[in-house]
C-alpha cells in the first residue's frame, strides 16, 4: 500500500524556519514526482513546490521562491521542504503528494494521486 506521512510542522515566529519531511512506504519515492501543497482555512489548495522523478527538475510557487527548498534523500525514501524566512501568510496545512509521471513536475494538485494527511504550519508572533 502506497503511503505518505508528513512531519515537522509547528508554531514558529515570523522570520523563522521549519523543515517538513515526507516519508514514503510501499513505494520508492525517487520513481515519482513529488509535490508539496498547502491549504489555509477558507482558501483553495495551492502548489508550493515540486520535484520531478529522479530529481530532474524542481518548481516553486512565486510566493516561496528564494525562501523554500525542496530536496530528496533516497536512502531515507524521504522528501524535505526547507522553509526559511517564514511569514504569517505561510500559515496552512501542508501536504505532500506523489504521482508516477515521467515529465517535469507541475504544481497543480489535481495531477497527484497519493497524498499524506498533512502537517500544520503556523507562523505567528
């Protein structure tokens, strides 16, 4: 059974950092495109960052470029999202998701097939 589990969320002050983890079981993450998404109350789910299979390419939403970095640890079968210079607008439930495609990754959440349960990130003073 394909499963994704996110961790690493929490409460952080503006300007702070967090690193989210997305661990996979039942499949090898490196063979899948992986995306990070977020959803704040009353807002649509939005794509934050993604990485294509085998780490071929990455993509970031304009709102997080230069602040967030996606990376992959194949030995741990885990994908990370390093978030720096966090802002209150980054507050949301963050999800990782996977899809087995051979093209560059996209930030459209409808593309992805396997989802984790989410981890809450709250940026507040």
